[in-house]
C-alpha cells in the first residue's frame, strides 16, 4: 500500500469505496414502496427497516464488485474523470475487496431471511436474484454493464423490483399501485447511470466497456436522460387518474426547476464538469421519490 493510502484511515477508505453519494438509490424504492403499503393500510415498519438495510447492503456490495472488476478489466484508470476508486489507486487490495464483497452480501442475505420468514419464498427469490444481479453487473463471462444492459438492470432492480418488493414484504401480496409508482423511481435512478456513462464514454470505449452510451452515442444518452424525466412526470397522471389519488400525488412537480437544470447541464457540459450533474441527478431522484411517497400517503 502506498504512502498516500497510509494517511487515510481504513474506515474512511471503505466509506469511499461504498460510494455514499450513490446510496440514495437504495433509499428511494424502499420509501416509495412503504408509502404504498401505508396508503393501503398494510405497512410493517420493522420489515421496511430491514428491507432498507438489505437494499443499502446490496447497493454497497454492487459498488464493491464494480470497483473490483472495473480495476481488473482496466476500465478504471488512475486519472479517471469521475471520483477516485480505491483499488486502482492502491488504497485497498484485491483480496480485501473480495472479502468485503462476500461479507456485505452475506449480511444482506442473513437479514433478508427474516423477510422471507414473515412473507414467502418469493422474497427469497427476489433477494437471491438481486445479489446475483449485483455481481454479474460487472463480473462474470457476460457482465451487464459491459454489454449495454446496465440501464435495464438498474431500472428493473432499483426501480420495479426494489419498490414492488418492499411493498410485498409488508403486505405479502402484489399491488398495481406499487408497480406504477416504481416506474419513476427506476427511471430517475437509471438517469444517475446515464450521466455516469455519458461522462465516461471515451474511457469506456477504450476499455471495451460497451455501455449503452458507447453503443448508441452521446446524442442518444442526452435524449434518454430527458425521456426518463418526461416518463416520470407522465406516470404521475396515470397514478392520479387510475388510483383516485388526490392532487398531492403531483408534489414531485416541485422538483421541475432542478430537472430543467440537470437537463441543460447534460446537453452543454462534458468531462469532469458532469460530476456535479451526477451529484444533482442523484439528489433529484431522492427528492422526487420522497415527494412522490408523501403525495401517495396524503
């Protein structure tokens, strides 16, 4: 380990490796799924709390796997445009990261067994597939992130499965409202990845990491970013008219000025300047999700 690494405590290194700014993506589906359960008088706060911890752990584990295999594949460079990565910087060893991956996913699985106990085997399947997906996102013979499937993975697991699954472990049944509410959750969390891949498009192309941005280009990524915002606002109308919700369901419209700001940024900025866009997009997904949850409850 180099001299620079010695100046940083181990705890701070692991916090850095967990990518705390991305963890908002773990909160949003749980908050929205729980709001639907509360609205339908089926909320179980203990189950929701454990689901939140499991969601955070799976997100952290996925980030660890991403750090490990992006380093091993050469996709991460020491002078990368995005935030520092601990492995490529020599701050944490490969063996330490492999142990951390097993530990974090293991704890998530053990905690998830309680959710299986109070619900059904469906919860077990959701948990197993979520962990597997977190691994194959960047690992294995066909890593999703390297083959243009990362966006679909994020939309499904951090949007639909995360939100509907949170509702399911509390109500032990499925809900069409939780499904529709999961779409803007997945769309806005996917936009975090869209900004990340748009920023790294040149580096990823050199590393043969064929993200959707690399495959379809910058223009596609910009309009994909815009489309997911438009879709999220359209879903509010579907929820309002189909589920007899009050006008409070339109609370996320408050976030529209920030939406306009980040859309302008991705259409005008390049390279490291997009790091701020990435941060704001992550915050926006949390703001929109929180407002949607409040609107559903009210």
